[in-house]
């Protein structure tokens, strides 16, 4: 799970496995695999970095895995 902040300042946790896309409109908008959209205060790159760390923590993404979803 990654901790994020809604625009109203309320913190919440999101299971990063359900993130389909992260975009800036200019606010960072996360689209989940079920189609739900969540707007957060964090920058797009911060959400990506948090997701990468989460994947590494649960061993879905290795530190130096070739062909990985996220490239360092």
C-alpha cells in the first residue's frame, strides 16, 4: 500500500497493484483498474516512485530486473 493525499488534505492508503495509469491534468489523477479515478496532491513522479518502492517491497519488481515495468 502507498500513502497518498487527497486534495482536501486527507491522507489515505492505496493498493498500488490497482493503478492502471497516472496522469497530470494538471492535478495528478490516478486511474484504477476498475475505472475509478482519484485526484491526489502528490506529483506524478512521486506516485510512480512510491509504486516502484511498493512493488520492490512485495518482490514483484526486482532492483535490477530486465524488462521491468518501471525503469530506473
